[in-house]
């Protein structure tokens, strides 16, 4: 049995299928770990979501910001981006079943010494603390008032974590850290405006994984989200969003031996902006 972690697919279903073939993935014995952002901007989000849902226990996915945007759009919340491509899901006959399944996926997954999360973890959090905080969000996503959470979830404030936070602001910080963060200060103040390469860090900010004393540094974090970072492999970080959507490869890494597998997107999957 092998476990393959795969970077942001974002509806690039053709590249995804070719990558699984390249890995010789066998759903009867292997597993997939997906870093989130299964959908949006690529051309085949519906097929991607159906395929992963149908894999059942062979696939573990965490929620990314684009997945959450889809859930919000399904309820009429949030602002639609001009490049959104998930209308095929919203108009599908099985949309309710697909969105129900997506809403029940975790925000982070912890197993052995690995933590699978879309964007990253704030420097104050250990992996066990992060897992407990993710559980708060996951409970809100399936609670009777989950639509109210959808209405309150998006926004960039508060920009830092405090143990004293309660209610929607508390959950919003957890969501933002785990699905949107790239740069933060050593105190964990997040910046959401800067999306480019590491050298573009705002003054006083660092890539979240470079913050000195980060309390999750004793685990291996498996992340996506940051295509401008590219494939970055460190002893305690497997950042595997290599920008398939933007003309880079779609990347898989076999967790048992860190073997890397890559395929390029199909021409019709590549975005120019």
C-alpha cells in the first residue's frame, strides 16, 4: 500500500487522471491525500468532485479556500470571482449530494507524524492543537445552523489568533490560517494581500513555515495553496502546489519514500491570468 499526496487540482481533471496513471495508483490498496482546492478555475470541476467522492475511503481530502468558496456560492454567500468555473457543479442534478459530501470533509487531517492542511498552521499551534481547532470548524459546517456559519465565515479579520476568541471570529481565524495563509509575523499576524513569491513578503512578515519557534515544526506538514512557492520539500514540509493550473506540473509525492511524480496540464486546463 502506498499513500500519494497530490497538490491543488482545481478542476484539472485530465492532468489528475494522467497523474494517477503515472503513479500506478490502485484504489483497492493505495490511498490519496489531497491538499484541497479540488475545484474552480480549471475546466472540469464537476468530474473532479464526483471522482474523488466516489473513491470513498481511498481518498482523504482537506478543504481549501476554493472548496469553501463553492460551498458559499451554493448558498448564495460570498463574492463570485470573475474566473470561477464551478457553475457546472451548481447546476448539476447531483449538486446537493456533492456539496453535502464536500461540507463533511475535514479542515486538516493528522496521521502518524503527518499533518495534511491546505495552507498552513499558525506558529502558536501544535499539530494536536490545530487538529482540535479544525474540529470546531468541522462541527460548525455540519451543525443545524451551518448556513449561518457560511454567511459569517469569509473575511480577513481578526488577522491573528487569540485563545480568548469566541464565536464566528474564532472560527474565521481558524479557517483563514488553514486555507488562506501564506505570510505571517512571528506573532502570527496574517497578511492576505500578498500572493506571490517568498521574496515579496510584506515588511515584518515571513512565510508561515519559516517563523522561528513554530510549534508544529516537529511534524511533517503536507500543504498546497501557494503556487508561486512551487514545489518545496523540507524535512518537515511537503508543499506540493506546483501550479498546474498556471502551466506548471501537477505533483504527487509518495509519503513512504518521498518519490515525486509529475505531469503537465493539458493545454485547455492552463489559465493565463
